[in-house]
């Protein structure tokens, strides 16, 4: 199905081999943890989620769910194809602070967010209804409302949004270019040239919005994809290096060890049950 709601604890128990090892899904997740506290690994970063909280995970992220902590709740899954029926919907998903935060994995407390919880439950109720000509349009509208209510709640809870202006515009453009080209382009100078700005001006913008250098952004994206491929696939180290734009395996190994302080094989061995 392109949208569904499933129980968290039961899903982890039934599909333990998949959910508790590093896996990558091609759909969006909204976890509603209702009991207990869990710590999930999202793109190799630990994220703690307490009771009565929503956790938003974008598609394609590698995740490991917590099977040791006693917790339960509901998990809403949906695909790009379900939600984005036009350009406006696609832009909404690409720009949503719930799935595209520069700095954090979004977790929001919903103890007081009765409207968001109500809509979540309405989606669950509609999913149980018999399908008719209105079914999917109703679900899509409900989901859109849930995301809007969650964005509003996140801003109430101290979400730090970069100030609008040239620095943010440069950062968004740079991140988009890196996302599209990090395999073949790892030079800050080339990205700056494509953006028609100097390296110095680009560095100022990225430092102000993200607190890091443009080179760090590039390296982090390359390393994230390297880790995803190491854990999520059985490709040989040479093949992964080639897929990331390294012509020589030794260059990839040196690059990875420099940024991860371990070799690709050593990193892969940290996830034996992948």
C-alpha cells in the first residue's frame, strides 16, 4: 500500500531481522511513540524518542529500530507517489522542515498537540473504511493537514529556522547541487562557479547557516552514502568506491579512514547482521 498505519512494537517483533538491522526504505515514516522511550539509529545517528512524540524520517534514510527498549505506538508510512500528485505537493515535501532539516532529525512532543493526534487517528479510521471514489483524496488531504499541524507544532517548540536572505538561498542551492553531483564533483570551487559566487562568499553563507565549511558538507554527504552502501548492500569495497566517484580503491579507503577513523571493512563489520 502507498499509505498505511501499523503498530510499532508488533511490527518490530514480527520483522525483527529487517527492522533491527540497518535498512533503507523508499517511503516516508511518521512514528507516534505512545508508550515508553526508544532510541532509533537514523543515518547512523542515535535519536531518542519519548512517549507522546512524533518522529519524522524521510525516505531513503538508513535506520535501525530499537528492539530492546519497551515502547509502542503507531507508524504511518506513505510514498512520494501517494502524496505528490502535482508539482506543488512535491515542492512541499522537498521543503518541509519535517523531512529536510539541515541540522536535526525532527522529533516533536505532541502532548499538547491534540489537533495533530486527532488527524493521525482520523487517517487511521479512514484507512479502515471501504474504498470508494473519495477514499484516497480524503487520505491525501488528511495527511497534508497532519504535516502542516506538525510543522506548526515544531516551530512552537523552538525550531531554529535560518533567517531568510542571501545566505539561506546560497545554502539551499549549494545543498541541492551537492545532492545531485557529490559523486562526480567534490570541489568547492566547481560548486561556487556553478553558483556564480566566490568560494569565500559561499563559505561565509554555509558557515552562517550550518556552522561548518562547504567542504565539510560535501564530505559528510559522500561519507553518508558510503556508510549507507557499506551497510545496506553487499557491494565490494572497490565497487562502492567506484560508485562514489573514486577511480582507485586505495583513494576511497584513505578518504573513508580519514573521515571515519576506520577502514570501510572495519565500519561494515560494526553491522554484522545487516
